[in-house]
C-alpha cells in the first residue's frame, strides 16, 4: 500500500494523556470555582494552566501529520503547564497546613487504581463533590502526576519514531524518490 503524504493526525480524544488532562481541567475548574475566591489571580492561573495542558495535547495531535517536532514541542508545553498547576495545588495544601499525600500512601495507591479504571472527567468531578478541598487538591495532584507520566512516555515515543522515520519533509522526499524510481522503470 502506498504511503500517504499526510498521515492521519488528530484522534487526540482517544489518547489517555488527553483524557487525563481533561479530567485535570474539569477537576481544577470545579476546585477553583468552589474553593478559591473569584478574581483571585491564583484561581485564573490554575484554570489556565489546566486548560493549557489539555489544549496543547489536542493542538499537538492535530499538527502531528505535518510536524512531529511541533507535536513534541506542544506536548512538552502541556507537560510544563500541568507541572505549574501541580505547584499551585502543592502551594494550596502547604499554605493551609494540609497534608500532601506521600507517593506511597494508601490514598495515592487508591488514586492510581482509580486512574487505571477511569479516564472520564465526570467521574472525578462527581467524586470531588463529596470530598473536602484538601482531598480534591490531592486527587488533582495524583491525576496531574499520572498525566505528566503519560506525556513523558508519549514524548519519548514520538522522539524515537521521529529519529527512525523522520518527519514530513523526509516523507515527501521518500515519496518523490519512489515516484522517480517508478518513472525510470
């Protein structure tokens, strides 16, 4: 079968990283509008960082057919935005003398288990509605850690594929050379 000049791009809604980032955004939106003051700069910053995480995954995926490099850059921006959001949640917990769940705590283990079973944002928002703000902040931290882990793996995988296969220009060159070969035969 002939190689396509523009392989399919997009499909981001099927990516676990996008699904988790969407859950982080919805959970953050709920948290900020429920527990932070309107007009507070932190409120806006957190919602925008969560949105940036989600949107940059979608944009990178949409651009993937013509630029793997751009896709990798946007996924890295998504990861950086989520890491900024992580700091905001940690700040929230620290400044209010709330416990930040330890990496090996029973709560984090439970969130990891939930993370394997649920990727839909509505599930986490419903769960949050029955929890105090410090638990929601810790839930968000766990989801952010899961999402950035997925993004790191995704970026590494795309980097390996780019090194092996090249990008759009290399594909165009390959296709042009194949057409020349056919013309000479």
